[in-house]
C-alpha cells in the first residue's frame, strides 16, 4: 500500500479538504522503538496531522509538530518537508506505566508548538493550547481561535495505520452553513471503514454529490535525513578526551540515529579527518 495524501477544493463552498492514509511509513517510524501503545497512537496521529499541515507550505522547508512535557512523556516530535517526507520520535520514561493514560494524561502541563522553517526566510512558531480531549481538537482550536480559520480534523488509527481528514474554510467561503454541511457529511465516518477502505473510496462515498476541483494525490515517504556527516558533526560537540577514551576502550565510536535507529561506526581516522575538514571550512 502506498501512503498517500489527497488535496482538493469544494468549488461551490470555498472550503479546502485533505485526506491522508499512512501505513508503511508509520510502521517504519515505530519500528524498533517499542513505544507504549498510547504513545505509539499519539505519534501516528501527530504524523497524520503534521502531513495535513505541511500542504500549506508554499516554499521549500519543513514543518514540525513538537510536544514537550515534564511528565512521563518527555518529548514527541514529527518533522515533515515540503516534499511530504517525514520522520517522528518520542522520548519517555521507560520505567513508567502508561497502561491507563489518556491523551490528557500524556500532555498534562505540556507545551505543543507548530514550527515552520523555510530554507530561505524567517522561522515561524505558533503555540497550540492543549485544551482539547485529543490532538485533533487541540489543532482545531488553534486554527479556529488563533488563525481565525474554521477547521475540523478527524483522525482514526490502530496499531499499524492511520487515516486523517481535514476541512478548512478559505477566505472566500460562502457561508458557515456550507462548512457545517460538509462537517455533517464527514461526521458519518466510522473507524472501521477508515482503516479498511482506501482514502479515495472514502472521499467518493462522503462527497460524491459535491463539486470538487483541483484534486491532487501525492505520495508520502519516511525520510529520516540522517547521514555520516551529520553524525560526525554531532561528535564534534563531545570533548576530545571523551572520544579518545571511547576509541581506546572500544576501537571505534558508535553513534545511533534516534529517529530511524541506524547505527554509524567511526574510527579515529574518520573523526580526525572530518574535524580537520570542518576546521578548514570554518577558517574560510
């Protein structure tokens, strides 16, 4: 199954819509991490939401959805590029019990932000109040209140896939009745249907009587972006004595990417050569 994102406009209403279905990529994001179910579910939903938001990017860059708390869930982040490649990660207290935790338990006292980072231009960050019963409600409230854009989001997931639907008013929306009408149609969605039927069929069932234009379909990919160079750059932050001690005891320095869990091993020659090249670049 290809992971897909559909974009479209309700021509007679002035409302835009998006739908995303993820399976292969969320399996890759979760692979090897052994997250508690409630954290895995939230990470999948955050991936779907961030991809839906990424379609607003009209430039080259990335958008991140990041949650930080001082409780058992320390941090959760999803980063998506304008090409719809994404990666995600959660850090949490591995000794804690999450079996009875809800969304509100996980995010209690936390801080949720949306950060847009264009390759050229200024970085923008919006703070999302954690005032909803789930992630979809929090993002809806952010757009409705802070951005003054009527927005509704539906998210459904199981242990291996997620479906998301997004409706948002455009500046030329005809009326609130138009928005309410489409929300009524979308609210007939059932979890079982969304996780067993392809998104294009779901959209046809929901909106086949509506006038839709500009339908585009893009493939979504897992894109970590880690590399030997980036890992060597990270070693530059360690004290030289610490690197020497590791090499003397183990013969090499091993570094693991937190996102994809790929491991990189570097010899003393690798590290010194990289540091020397980096030093020359810095002087120039």
